[in-house]
C-alpha cells in the first residue's frame, strides 16, 4: 500500500517568513496530492491540491510543487501569519472518489508574532 | 466546498456500552464515505471505506465486528462502536467526496469519544 512520509514534524517560524513542508510517497500510481490544515479539535480543511499532470500550483500565499519522478511534493507558505499556525497534513491517493487517501504524520506549524 | 455533517460532536460513555456516530452529506450524494480515527497529536488513520448499499471495506487491524458501519443511503453513513472500552477513546471523523472523478475529500466535524 501507499506510504507517505512528512517532514518536519514541527516547524516554528517568525511572522512574515516562509514555511516549507515536504512529503514523499511510495506508490507510483498515486496521482492526487492534497494538503489539509487542521486546527486543534477541528476538522481538517482542504487548502490546496495538485494532480500529477501539473508540477506546481499556487493560490495566493500557498503553493504546492510536485516532482513525480522523485515521488515528492511540498507545501510552501509565504508571508506567514499567526493564523497560519496549525497542523498540516499531506496526503496521496490514486485519484477518483473511491480511492482512499493516505496521510502523512502531520507538521505542527507555529508562526510567532 | 461540500458540507459534511457529523453527530454527535462529543460523547462520554461507560465501558461496555455502544455508541453510534452519524455522518451526513448535506448538499451532495456520496456513494463512498471514509471513516478515520485520530489519536491526540497523531495523523488520521483510515478505519474503513463505506459504500452505499454494500458492505464496508475495513483496513487491516480494524475489527469489523467492533466498528459496525452502515451506509444505508447516499447521504448517510453510521459508525457504531460496540462494547466500547477506554482504549477506543479517540477522535472519530468521517469524510466524503462528490463522487466520480472528483476526489476532493471533505470532512465532518468529528466526534470526540471518551469511554470511562
């Protein structure tokens, strides 16, 4: 089955700095890679996703890059704000609504004012 | 995005009792729903895939007789934790997608189960 590794497990940055979280996956058939943000006690919220036919996707301060050859993808947050503080999870699946998502272990991001 | 509703949000029960958790897709039909469990400061672990009108598919290590899943309609899936014990205490969360090739997954608000 799919195995998703995520690093770092914790990340502390100063407000305004950039934050980068990296993930690797094992299943070469995976082609859908979402990122979720989860605040304490809340549901995970989809913040951005990318499919394997695209190398990069950007949405305002958030971007995701994908290297399918190397089987790794990264989340980039620029101009971080205290409200970006949360746990971020990467995930991978083979795509389609019937395929399960396999999650990374999560990264606790703390943005210090 | 799609709206997924989950109830109850929190439940405290005595050891040996059963607890039912409901997951509803409010503005779309979901042929497939997923049930996850999340322990404190850990990732989401898939328990089972719930398919409307058929038996659920359980992940390795998840007891199907203990975690009963029923997906009786296109908008409702239930998870029943039978004979709950303290080690079953966890955050249970369901998710669903709109179906077809749309794999975007939306999560319910989760249920914090505490078994005394």
